[in-house]
C-alpha cells in the first residue's frame, strides 16, 4: 500500500479534523472577501470622504478583520496539526522518512485549504449581495445606492486566501521539522502546568488593564487640553499594558487554586478546580483571544450604533427646517419662488423669516498645532458675519438684548468649547473692541461664518453697516409641516438654489476674501481659492461650499446614507467576530472533552456518578464562556466611557444613553454565548458520557 493511500484512509477516518480546518479557512476567506467586496465597491468608495474619520475607522476595522480571521485560522490549523501528531509520530516510528511524510501532508493540507478557500471566494459575492440587499431594504433607500462589485475587493480576497494557505503551510513545515519523536507522540497528552499563581495576580491583572486604558486614552487628551502638546504616536504601546494585564487576569482565573477558608469545598471539587491547570498556558492564550474578539465585536457594534444614532438624531433640534444664506447682491431665488415651488409639491410652509447679516473684519484669538506637535495661541484676522440683536430675537423667537459695545456668539445646541477657538475669541471688530456677553444657541446660523456668527446691538450694527463699503448676506429661514415628507420639494429647491447661484457665491467652504488678499500681497498661493463647482451632479458640493443651504430632510438623508455604509461595515465586523467567538469556544469545549475523555472514564471507574461528571463538565465550560465574555464586556465599557468622555471632557444625557445601548449589546452577546454554552455542553456530554 502506498503512502498516499495510507494518508487517504487516515483522512477518511479523521474527516472531522479536516472539516474543522476547512471550515476555519472557508469562513475566514468568505467573511474577509465579502467585506472587502462591499468596502471597495464603487458605491461605498464614492460615499466615504477622502481622508475623513469614517474612512480611517473603516480601514481600522478592515485591519481588525484581517487580524481576527488570521488568528482564527491559525488557531484551527494548530488544532489540526496537534491531532495529526500521533499519526505522523507512528509513521516516523515505523521508519518512514520526514521528507516523504512532509510532501504527503502538504498535498493533503493543500487540497483541503484550496477547496475551502475557493468555496469562500465563490460564495463571497452572493453573500455580500444578500447582506447589501438586507441593508438596502432597511436603510440604503437613496438613488445610486446600488450594489456594485469592486474588483479591488475581490483581488484582496484572493491575496488573503493565499496568505492563509501560506500560514498553514508554514505551520505544517514547523510541525514536520520537529526532531524529537517522543514529543510528537505525546503531543496530545502534553501538559502545560504553571507555577503556583499568587493571590495578587488577578488583582494585578485588573489594575494593569485599567492602567493601560487610562494611560493610552486619558493622558493624550489631558496633555492636549491642559498642557497643549500632542503625545507621540509611540505612546499607543501603553495598550500593551492592558494586554499584559488581561493575560495575568485570565491566568489567575484558570490556574489559581487553593483550599482557602473552606477546604472541604476545595477537595469536593478538586477535579474541577485543577483540570484546566494541565493546559493552563494554552487555555489562557485561547481565552485571551476570545476576550479580544468579544471586545472587537462589541466595540464594532457600538461604533455602528453610535454613528447611526448620531445621523438619526442629527439636525432634529434645528429650529428651522430650511435655511439659506447668500451674498445680498446675488439674484437668488425669491420668497415668491419658494412659495410657488412649495405649492407645486403640496408643501405647507408654516413660518417664513428673512434677515440680513453684515460681513466685518475681525481680529480674534485662536489655537494652532505646530509641526513639532505643540499647540500655540496666536492672533489671526478674517471676515465674519454679524446679525443685529432685533433680527436674531425675531428669527430665534426669544429676546436677546445687547448694549452698544457688546456682542454675543452664536453656538450649536449643547455646545462645549473646543480646543481651537473659544466663543469669547474676538479682540476687535473693524479695529474696535467689543465686550463679550455670552452665547446664544441657534443651529441654523452656526455654519454661516467662521469661526462663529456673532450678534451685535442694533446701534452697533447700523454704525458698522454705514461706516464704509461692507459685504452683506441675506438669510432665509422657514419651517414646513411634516418636514420628512418634503424630500422631492427639497431636491427641487436645491436645484433652483444652485441654478441661481453665481460667481459671488462660488467659493469653497473655508474661503475668506481677506485671507486671499493677504496671501496675494505676500506673493503666496491661497489654498482655498478657486471655484466650488456649482452643479447638482457635484456630490461633494454640499459639504464643500461656502454658501451651502441647510435642508433638514436632505441633510438627514445624506447623513443616513453615508453613516449607513459605516454601520454596515461595523455590523459586519461584529458578525465576523461573533462567528469566530462561537467557533473558537465550541472547538475549545470539544478539545477539552476529547483530551480528557480517558480522565472522565477513569473517574467513572473510581465511583464517580453521572451527576458528578456533568458538574465537572459544566464548571469547565463556565470558565471558557463566562470569563472571556465578562472580561471583554467590562473592558469595552471602560474603553467606550473613556473614549466618549475624553473626546471633549464632558458627558451629556445623550452620551449616557449610549452606554445603556451598549449594555443592550452586551446582553445580546451574553445570550449568544449562553446558547453556544448549551450547544457545547450537549456535544461534550455525548463525547464523555
């Protein structure tokens, strides 16, 4: 009989081992390829802004996907080779050469991995299509949001499949090159006893986890806001402190046993308490990986839910459903045009207001970041918009009083001062000093001017307007009945607004005429000069146009459209991690049962009844499922809290609600882990009992 036939019989006899390895490869390739197909789809790439935070987070999640699936596959491959050790050891003991066994094993593994990897690549396209259609039915309802395959995504999937095959072959090469035959023969019975774990190890692990998170997240934020410098990128290595703490905590949870104050209970459960200590290092590493996967899936789901909520709630509290601002000299769409268009689309305009703003030169304090990573305070000058107090009181529906020589700053609702510029930033207006009198919240005017839009007393407004030639802007605000049913009206109004816009308003969002003039005088190129591209077909116009209007229904639709893509990617990462967690915990449970089948059999011969053995099994499974889930959930809660708080050094009611939502996600993961626990328990009982 040839060696190939022998290996074929062994493969048929141990088909579950090959199936497990194949499933790991198949799932990894399937999930990664379907993810990259969606991410590199022309539709998604067209929505994600270049250099934006959403794209950066998407790249981060894609990296996490690659790492998670690679770890998952390597784990399955190690289990496969561990089970193959006895077969290879016996053949070596019978005199077969390593080189020949290596070639046969390579063929065996190559056939399995190639077949399952190809299956993953083929099914990735319909899977990504079905997932996209599901999200399209729920969220992606706008025109142009059609599923399109990205060739780059398929190419990355192929490269990843080849990378996994290479990793498996390298693991097989390391396995077959072992020279110690006795170690190979006893691979399945080898123990990894650890030294006696001190009582303080678990507490030290928890302390290190918290210390690493605080150092990595709190210190950079504190240094930025209080000490005005940016921590170098190498500071991120402090996350490793948390990783070390996680290992110590898991090692203590698994390997530490003692009589404690109740030795009778210890001796009664001595098998359960010490069983995992025989594979403590391997089990600890496995549970650390599961913990990290639980952390990743919860954080990804939390990010997706947070972005979805921000898009859903964004703009809800804006006082006026529609607002526009444009140069007063421009022949824009008129009040009669707006009401005529509203009548055409059966839109009921409930409140309509118009006002005027004057554009004045201001000296103000700001903060900038130098190339050396330090924040510096400096004075700067530019043009800013001012409205009179009486106009603001009328359009805002609340009185605001200012005396000559005073000003107020208009800020968004729920505003918290940023590090870059404060509301009391003005040093002078047209070389005249004014006194700061606080802020007024009014979202419709927060994007009209940089750094803010300001309010003047009626007397000062008149003096500045009459003092010389100043530019003026017209402001239009109106509310409609049932705003979210006016989408077609908003689209048509947007077309008319762009069609009426001319050279006076064709500027990029950060354009400032004074800054451009100064740059020209110094012989330098002004970065924000040029045209915005006034066209309805310009997808980036609304985000990069100085005079972009605010139409609540369009803003909400566009935000939901872009954020829905990020939510799709986030949820997909969570699904990938959840699948990996389920498979790893299940496989680990089966491995414990198979490795200790003889031990449980001996316990039965020594008089242990079925109830005792079931209790031992349950205690082992509870450790596998409870510790990683609890640790991962706790870490993600602390991480999320630090992330949200140190973003602006403030927690509001809406952000607290995010933690309630995260608790719901944790409950869902716990429910999933309980289901996997019951499935693993039944499988383990069938093996052992």
